[in-house]
C-alpha cells in the first residue's frame, strides 16, 4: 500500500510543491482547502484529477478553526504523515490581524495535534515553523538559538512550535518542527516582497509599470528556493526519531541585493525605478535572519544549492513569461521545478 499524506495549506506555494514531490514518490495525497465562492486551487490545478477517476490527490474542505471537522477528517483519511503548512503567513498583515493570526497560525496546530491524539492515530507530524521566531536574536540562528519574535506572526508560530514539542514529549508523538528560513519561488504570493519585486521587474521590462515602491531595503534575509525546502520537510519525517531542524542557505542577502539581482536579470537599472514608501515598514523590524543548517546537512543529508541571485533570476523569468503569455492570449505556464536530490 502506498503511504498516505495529509497536507494543510496544499494550495499555497509550499503545499503545491510538496504535493508534487509526494506524488512523484508514489504517495496518496490528501489536501485541506478552505471553502470559497471562487476557485482557489491555481497552484495545484495541473496535478489535480477528478476523484471519480481514482486520482491519487484528493481535496477536502475544512477550516483550521473548526476542531470537530479536523477530528473527523483525520479519522476518515488516517494519514501516515501530516504536513501542517497552512497559516496566515504574511508578517506585515499579522500586525493588522493579530488575533486571527494567533488563532490560525498558532492555536490551529494544537487542534491538529489534539485530533491526532484523540483518535489514537499513529502518524508522523510536521509543523511548519519559521525563522521569524528568532526575530531580534542576532544571527547566525540555529536550533539552539534563543527565540525573540518581533511580530504577531512570529509569536503565534512560536506557540505552535512549543506545542509541537510538548506533544512529542508528553505523548511520545512523532512531531517535528521545521524551522525554515525565507524560501521563495515563482509560486510565491504576489504580496510577499520577493514576488512583488519580480512581478514589478517583469511589468517594467514590458512597459506596463514605471516604479516599484518598497520599505526597508537594508533588512537582511536568508533566501532559498522553495522546491528544495519541501524536500527537506519530507526528509524530516523519514528520520528515525522526531527532532527540530533549521533549513537555510546560510547566506546573508539584503532586500537591496535581491532588488539589484532581479532588475539585473532583466537588464534594468534598479535605481531608476525603485522608490521608498514608509507604509511598507513594520512597527517592529527584524534586522537580520541568517540560518545555520548544519544539523540538517549532518542528520538528513539536506543542503540548499540555489543562491538568492539564481532565485531572483528564476522568478523574474517566470513572471516575464506570464506577461508574455497574457499579451499573446495564452495560458500562463506552470513552473516545473527539478527535485534535485532524491532522498533515500
């Protein structure tokens, strides 16, 4: 029998790449999606098949605020592996919606863990933690670095992190935290800064836009390529014992560096187009996030290979292709990532 996985947040960037990876490994995949009056499955439409045709990807409606529904779905699907990726994950928005962020990005993790415990499900659980939990703590940041979140999002994720560890230690559950530093792709949401930048570069290169407005250009981040990071998630749940792991490139890159690389990929001078707008500043800034993924390399054999400059080029090319397809009346292409390392 093939392994069965349940993915929350399957329609997001990471969820779509993870679904592709698991399907390529022969898994039966179940995904949780929120009910909406419009279709919100764009990132997975190319891999979704009608369940009446015995497809290996099945979608279920659920809301992370409804504990009873989560219990029912866990009992119905009986997954071998649960990947909890769903969240309100926009840091700036979390300042405007702190209560909602706390519920969806924090307490929802407890609902899932409790559902697993209540029905006695023997499965492996992955919690999508984040480098934003480190916040103001100076880099480099590893699994042993103290946490100091500087946003409602970071605080909510820190609660989820500790609840995952608590269920692991209290109930012997195979519950793992993946502390992932920033990871991007052509499927990144359009309001996140990297995608905002690459979309603007594409639009400017095609004469559809003149300026790009940004906030803090001096913030330092550790940017990697999302398809590589979801492979790291999978490796965490194949380990002999549950543990917590940082995934990162270890490279320090400013927002300005990413901007310059993105504009260079389209042969443009960024200084002619980028403007400052204080509306995009956070109430409390996180100055520098640079990860130390030595533990993941040693225990999981995982190491990032795509640099921030390569990532910017990948994203710019994809956004230019999208615009060109729209101008020619064609459907936008789906990026086809190469899963560079097949885990054993």
